[in-house]
C-alpha cells in the first residue's frame, strides 16, 4: 500500500465491516518496500492488537493495530502480511495479493507465493506525525480506482493528482486517498455497498478529511438487460437526489464536496440512447448547480473526443469506451488540479 503523506507513526486498519461472522487473524506484520517491491532491510515490524499478536475481528467491525513507530516519506510503499490460521474469505475489496501457505508474517522474502485477485482485509494506513493540512478523498467507481491503468497506485487520476499538487503547489499540505471501487453504484449494491450507504464510512470517517471529489453514477446509468434486475434502473432525478444527499451530509461535517461530471461512454457494453440522455441531464444539472458544491471538475468536456463529444477520447481510453488509459488519467488529473489549487494551502 502506498502512503500518501510523510509520517512518524502508523496504525494498520483492517476491515470486517461487511462480514457476517468474525475473522481470526493469527499474526500480522508490516515492512517498507522499495519502488520494485523489494523489502527494505530491517524494516519488518510485527503488528499487535491491544498488546497481543493475534485478534478476532467481530462481524461488521473495523479494527486498528497498535501504533507502530515508522518514519515514512510521502509516496513510500509498505507491505502488510496477514496470517489466517483458519480458512477465511473476508468480504473485503478485491485487490492483487501475494498468497502463500503457512505463517510467513515474520519472513521478508517469500518463495512459492501466487499473485491473485483476492479480498484485501487491509483497508487503510492511518498515519500520525504528518504536517499535511488538506486531505482529499477521491470517491467513486472504477474510473476513480484506476481500472485500465498500468498501475492504479501510481497512474490512476487520484495518484497523479497527488503528485501534481505537490509539484505545482510547492508544498506538502495535500494528501489524497483513493476510495474508488470498481463496479460501484450510487443507489444499488454491486461491487461493494452503494455509494449513498458507504459515504460516511469511506469519506466522512477518514481521519483528517477536509475535501472529497464525487465522481459516480455511470454504473447506475448503464443499461440493465437482466430481467431479474430491471427494477434497479434509475432515473436522472434519482441520481441527482443521491448527489443532494451526499452534499448535505458532507457539509454537515464541514467537509468540502467537489463534484465531477460523468465521462462520455458511447460504445461501452452497457451504453444506450436512454442512458446517454440521463448522463446529459445529470451533467447539465451539475453545471447549473456548481455554486452549491465546493468546486466543479468537468471531466466530461476534458475527456470528450474532439468532434464527437459523446465518445471518450479514443487515444486516451483502453478500448472499452468506458475506462481511460494512463494518458487519459493524466488528463483527468490535470483537469482536477486547478480546482484543488483554488483551495489554497495555509501560508507556512
């Protein structure tokens, strides 16, 4: 996991928040790794939970490790090892993990491991000792998570935005958290709980959050062809109602909410004329009501193919007409940069 800001101490956050039964952790550890993913010597540190090396996480609960002294620079990467003494399939967000048999939590270099997409029980790294004063949560679906990027941790638009803010602002006052989930929807559960239900947990409960960017709704607009799921079709007004709800909840907690327009998607597998009409109505409402939000990022206009605005830029997508490639994510980050720069860092 990539740490977004410099720190002197951290806690590892585990999640069983979607689980219906407890999950037992036999042991766990954390270590710093270099840009190639190789262990940094003497950095492997055992994690504890209330002073104990193991813990059972209750159903529907998160769990924090005890504090770990660890000096980290912004952008550094850490590797967390979790040993499950029992068969376990925690209902957590799927990530690319290295899996091996046995308790390897005290071993820096593994052999015989397999790289698989599996539930990642580590949901975050909470740091202290950071000087940052602005914390942005990028909240959305696969386009925010970074699907189609060569490496979502470094080339998704939130990751690129974090580097641009540091480089162009001449300051380290910003940290960026990526809370995108591929397949996520605003109003119905899909990949992960719907956005309206997870907003408090994944945005408002993030320690130190000051800002959020909302970019979600294209999966709600996508055509549903399964007869058993047609009841999940939503109107543009329902999507707008969800935005209103998230805006009210953010402002009630003094969190600034910046909204992004929905990207072009003509040619995508679930595209339809009806869906395009909804997208245009939603984007029109966002632009007309921009003053009610704390900023507007017009991703739609930035990512439209010249001369064919309902299509995503052909040279900056992966070919599915839905997800940008690295160059597309670069354009998205560059489009977001001036909006965030308007939120000036305190004079130091």
